């Protein structure tokens, strides 16, 4: 199992939510997982070069990592990309959605965490979200869609799709919710720490209990 988060930011920005929130969760995972004895290995990886001009190119750190796994014929259960997971709102109309989605399928209140996959990773998505729901009451939504759709492929999970590994993105939906996305104002005071903790705990229990399925 691979859990990853990119540590680069858009040039000139603080990147508190994009993506220090994901890296913070990754570090917290490490402090917990090292105490466990699991029947599978979990790789926790911080990736470089996720942002422009590298996104969706072979210059991404995650692409190099996925290729190394592929070349070594490593058996991969799946990959989870922690991408901008620290902003939540209970205000009406705080959540927007891409134009390709039909209206009224998802709530317009941005208080949930989203689990997103391409069609080939649909089973892996279902397994992870089933466990997340068992161990956490935090609101969540899921979406499986063609991987070429805008926004669906905008993080390190894309690299693993290129090598046919199951991979999902976990996100607060970033530009569809976060008003400070890729701006100088993406600072630590914008992160909802209580909700970030709850999401992190739910994810941690999900990825360390996969044998329950």
C-alpha cells in the first residue's frame, strides 16, 4: 500500500492547505503505523514536482516512484494521494462542482472529504471508503469517473494510473471549495484543524484495517 502527499507548492505561496495538510497527515500516519504489525507493507512517501509545470508529466516525483515499483515488479494493493485535505465549511453554497457532474447529486455545503478514482480503481475506492465509514462519522462523498476528466487526474494518483495501479485521491476538492487555492493567502490560519484531525484518524484506521474486508 502506498500513501503519498506532495510537498511542493505553487511558487511564492505558503501552501498550508496545498499541500502541507496532506504532508501533516502523512507524518501522523508514520508515528502510528510504526507501532503496528500488519500483513502488508505501507509505504509513506512525500513527493516532489506535483505542481505546474510538472503535473501530469514524467517529471513528477510520483511518476518516478511508480515507475520504479513497476520496473521492480512490486505487487501494489493500491495508492492513496492525500491532496489538500484541510479546509471545510458549514456555509450553504460553500461547495461547487465541475460542470460535467449533474446538478443536485452532491451537497452544496463543503463539510465533507471526497474520495475520487478512475473507473479501473473503483473497487479499491469502494474498499477504502467502506472502511472509512466504519471507523469515522466524518461526512464523505465518492466519485468514480473517467480519468481524463478535468480535476479527476490532478494529483499524484495520476502517476500510478499510468502504470495501471489502483489509485485514489482524497481531497477537500481544493479549487471547488477553497477560496485561497494557489494564492498567497493559503496560510496556516485557513486550515480547519479539528476537521483535519478527524479525517486523518478515519483514513489511518481505514488503511490499517484492509484485511477486515
